[in-house]
C-alpha cells in the first residue's frame, strides 16, 4: 500500500473509531505527511518499506533543523500510532516503531498576564468599543469571554448563539474528543456579549458576503467575521496576538495565553484545582497542575499568612 492512502485510512480510523477531534486528526496527518515526504526523498513510497532506521533518520533530521523537543516527541508519537495501526490491520507483519524513542518534551511554564496588565487591556478595548463599531465591540466580547471562561480558541469559534445562557452565566462547550461541558463566566463577559449581540452582530450579519455571494449569514454562529461567516481560529489568533504584543512579557501571545491567565488567576484567588480542571476540560489533573507552578502570588500569600517567621 502507498503511504498516502494509508495515511488517509488512518485519519478515518482516528476520526470514526477513536473519536478524535478534527484538530487532533489534522495534527497527526500533518506529521505523517511530513514523514511521507521524507520517505519519498529516500526512495520509500510503500508502507511495507518503512523501517526503524528511516523513522530515526526522520526524527534526527527534524532535530538538526532546530525543531523543538515537543515537536519531535509529537512526531514520534504520530509515527508509533500509525505503524501500530498498520500492524493491527495486517498491512505490516511487525511494528517497526516499537523501539522508536524520542526526547521527553520539557514542559515550559506558560505565559501569564498579570492582573493589572489584563485590566489595562480590557480598559483599552472598552474605550474602543464605546464608539459602537462592530469590530471593537466583537473583540471586547471575545477577550472577555476567553479570559472569563478559559476556553480554547477552537471552542470559542465553534460556539453557536444558543450555546450561551446569559441568564445563568454559562456557556455549553464541545471540547476535545467531542466532550461537552458547561463553563461559567462573569458579569463583565455577560455585558460584553450582550452588547455584541445587540450592537455588532446584526451589522456583521447584514454585511456583504464574501465575493458578493448572496449566501445568507451563518445564523447559528456566535461570532461572525466580516463576510457573515463564522469567525475562524486564525482571525481570533491575529486579534489576540496583536493586542498582547503591546504588553510587557515574553512567551506565546495567542489566545492560549488568555487560557493560561484565566487558570492561574483562578488558582491565585483560591479556586480548587479539580474545579479548574473541569472548567478547562482537562482529561488529566496533571495537565492542570502546571498552573500551580505559576501561581507564585498565591504561594506567597499562603506563606505570609501561615508561617510564623514570614
């Protein structure tokens, strides 16, 4: 079997039988497409020709190219999952990736925006939104909701209007593995979303469609783009990155920084770790525990209150 149809079959397996999200399947396929390109450069086009040495060379080439340890580890996991599936399907007589090793990815501490910086950012957005232009009004609602709820950007853009309960201050989210959860948010986010739905969304829904098409607006989507379609992940990323680049600090500046910030501020305020885990939709408590390492403020307060020699 040629590599390309084998990868397509593996993608269907991950989606239909394992129930992986579209983004996860896309990430696996991107890694395996890179493997296929590398294999073809070595004269390998059939899955039966994949061997341990080829896989090791692929990872080594990525390391030499300066890829992060986390990326190399993810590529290794993608290859192991792929060859294990091929072996179970009987396409390969044995699994060539059983002894494939990769570096353990170092877990870097996430970027967290402090409270005063976050307040300054929200104040600037509020000032811009007062003019009533749909773009700033929508951007304020996006930032308030991301910060209030700790949603992933894919979860945010996937929201429909009916997913938001403005009376109960909750939003129904479909996360990784198509798992649903209900996440709370606060009054400032409620105010921003109500203003967006009242002022900005009707204008965006009435704007000319892309290419002059008469197609109707996406009536279900909560957040709309400039051409009446559902706002995409890249558009939100550009918006958030543009806002965060004006703030001091280093590290990632996309929407995930707001997710990190929300989790850390919750823990700083005394929230229970398991409650934060449930709110973020983490399958493992260990994933949530990284935020305990960046909650220095909470640790210092506890020390000052509890230690007799503080």
